[in-house]
C-alpha cells in the first residue's frame, strides 16, 4: 500500500505553479478552468492542505474525496467547498462521458480582510468537515451560479481600481448565498435521510439515558450529540427544525423531561437524586428546566400524578 504524505499549498501562486497554470492575475484570488489543470502523477497519494478557500463547480468528473475523517461524495453533485487548513485527498477521479469542465474559485483569507465577509464566511455550513456530499444543481440553478461566476470573472479580469475588491466580495457573497439556498433545497429533498437522522438521534439519546453515559459524562451537549452522529451542530439543528420545529437543545431537553417524568412517577427517588442521575450538577438547575417545560415543579408534578 502506498504511503500517504501531506502537502500544504500556502499561496494561490504556488497552486498555479503546481497545477501547470500561468501566474494568477491577483495573488489573493483566482478563477481556474478545470480543463487547464494538470495533476501530478502522485496526485492520489497525497493529502492536501490549502491555506485558502476553494469553491468548485465541475462537470464530467466523478469520484470521492477523503475529507477529514470521512468521504465526500461528488459522483453526482457538481459543487463542493473546502476551507483553509482542512485535510483532503482525492481517492478516485473518474472522467464521465465527455470532457471534464467547470471552474475553481480560489480565495485567500487575506483578500477578505476588513470586509464583512471575513466575519460571516464561517456561518456557511457547506465549508464544514461534517458535510459529506457535494451540492446537486438543477440546470436552472447551474445557470444562476454560472452567471454570478461570470460577473465575478468579468470584474476579476477588468481594470483593478479602488472599487474592485468590494464588487468582487459582493459577487462572492452572492455566490455563497445562492449556494446556501440550493443546499437548503437539497436538504429539504433529503426527507428520508433526515428521518433516518432523527431515528439515530432518538436511539442515541435512549441509550445515553439508559446506560452509564449520563452518570459518567453528564448531560449530553449539542456538540457531543452532533459529533456522535457525524454531523455539524448547525446541520443537525436544521434537520430537527425541519422535522420537529425544535432545535437540538430543545429536543434534548424534552427527552430529559420525559425521562424525569418517568422517574418521578415510577420511583421513590428524591428530586435531588433524580437530578443527579440525569446528569445535573445542581438540583436547582433541574428544577428550573423542569418548571420551564411543564409549568410545574418536579414536586408538584409528582403530587398531581399521585392524585
């Protein structure tokens, strides 16, 4: 088995040089045509790290990216997004019918410096390690993306003046916002997958509350639950919002209250003992959550149940 090694590409100029491309017109941003890229012979034996953002739209190319600890599938989808400092490897790249085509937008974080996008780009979930499929686009959606990219390309190739950066940033934001909209559409159409996520979450929480995890690890956090489901916290909350109208935190709290109600009605444990068994460090915190969810204190609930 070939031993993998890791290669970091620090600048966009270095990327151009390694891929057999002419020097970029701007050192901090570049638009590359896929058909012009030359890949080294050992391309599949290298784990790559980029010090800049990569947004790609490809056609006629299928395969798998090993992205973080999981596969990122782009056999069918045509857009994918990679953040700086993330490790990825192309495990296979199969050219489908016709020649490969498309474009790659490279953006160094320094290009975003002192712009609004520098603060907001992290909110786009599709840059996360936890996203594991490329963005599928309809023909109409693809035309929309290409039109935005063409406007960006025109500005990029135009005469640079004091307005250029802001206009290019505006086009990038438009591109990201459309991508977010189309991912949301894709997200909505994944109802079967989403219900499977809900089932896995239900099972995970049942095991968590019925096993030793809660006594040893305390209350389950959104971060831990999302991690165990191999999803980003934001993605998981979006799934639950779509299916249940609740955030992940609200969903977890409801499961805690259900478990608490069962313990209050079927055991003689004190409220404090129940609070500790449910992972609360302080009974007061349990009382506050229970009352906020039921409009009753745990003692009131137990008393009313026994009437």
